[in-house]
């Protein structure tokens, strides 16, 4: 396990053979994160623990560069698994709202603790749902990576926010919110504290972003009222995804807080959902152009995707109201 530096791009690559040993799609009887599995208690509500097959480790061994070109560093960091519920079946949209609220509180607690580690530069919370995006376990769970460096896309976001702020004197997300709320055509769900929308610049066909209305750079600074609404919004958005094609909808859910060691006054916390589906039976493959250049091609206009998802959100909300 080590970091290797790409002198062509200025990026660090994590090399870790441990990830090859992770269990892949086991049945419920072999599920390592069901109650009693691994070192988990016989019963639990929700739980977080360090990954047994990590990409980064607190005890990573120091390594030396092999040459000025072949540069290496210790892969020192933390990889945690966050198990949302003891129930093997189901997913975030099917969980009780109170359970999702507890999950938000856990995320905030883990963010605060991991951010305090001196060797950590960035804390990244994410969930891969569905085998289409490489989820190795069907049991509802997510992960947290505490990186010893600033990941490239995060660095690009920080730089873009700083450039926009210098030019316009305000945060780009705050500006986007003002513009989108005035137009309304890409918003799928709006609350007092958060807005969910398909961004004008969506890279994926049914990409959704969640933006806090208040300018805040990290979820650990959410008020209790904001945490409760955030939980409801995550549940509603993911339920709308499932309604879109009437099946469990795969996605990559990613939380973007500000970096820990870089002053970023114009950075605004946000959530991105990047789903791999472009239709019920069609995946959006990441082929040469997108993988090689980072230039994405979106086959579904964001306005069309927003209209479909907004209709699904309304169906979910009507169903909830009818059940009361």
C-alpha cells in the first residue's frame, strides 16, 4: 500500500492490493456487515468501523522515492465503512426518516473526528449503490475516506470557487442557487434549507445536486433543523430515483465539504448524485473520451431530466401524504 505520483498530471495514485480481497456480492448468510458479522455486535442500530481491506491506513509504512521521476509516499489515511442499518435488505430511500436523521448525525460526528487528524487533508463521504457502480455489498452502507492529499477534482472545485469569488465577490453555489430558483426549470425539490436540482452543467443524464441555502462549507456545521431537512431530502431524492424506472436505481452519492488545510471562503458544501443509467436498460459507459480527457458527453438534456425527476418527486410526496 503506497501513494505513487504521476509526474504527467501532478496527481497521486493510491496503490493498494488489499482492495482485491474485499468480498463481492455475498448472500445475506455470508454478509460481513449483518449483525454478528466480522467484529460487529450481534445487534446494532447503525455503526461505523475501519475497513478491513483499506486503500489508506493509519499505520501505512513510510516509503522512499525510487528516483526524481518515480516518486512515492506513505498511503496514510483512514477508510471507514458506515452501515446505515442492521437490516440487510433495502436502501436509503426505504429507511425510516428517523433512521436517516441518525445517519446524518453519525456522518457529522465522523467528519468532525476524522478532520481532527493531523495527517488528513480531506474527508470524503460517499455511497456506491448498485453493482453497476461497483458496490461490493448489497447491505445498505456507505464509506468515508480521509485522504492525506487534496483529490484532483476537489482541488479543481476549490480553484474554480476561488476564481469565481475573486471575480464576482460571492460564492458560485450561492449564485447558482439564485439563478436556478429564479428560473425554476431544473429544480426538482426545494425546502427551507436545501434545494435539489439537475445542474445546468450536468455531466450524467440524471445527475442531481443538493445545495444548502445557507452558505456553509461543511455538513458538521449544519443546525439540527438543517440536519433533519437534509435527511428528508436525501430520502426523497433517492426514492424519486427508484420511481424513475420503477426499480432500484444505482448511483454514486458524494459529499463535497471544503478542504481542511486550505482557506476556501467561497467554497459551499454540496452533494452530487452521479447515476450511471441513461435509460431503463441503458448504461452511460465511461469510454475513451470521458475517461481520457475528463470531457463529458451528456445524452439527456438537464431540463428533460429535471422534469422527469420532479414528477417522480411529486409522486413520492403524494404517496407520503396519502399514507398519513
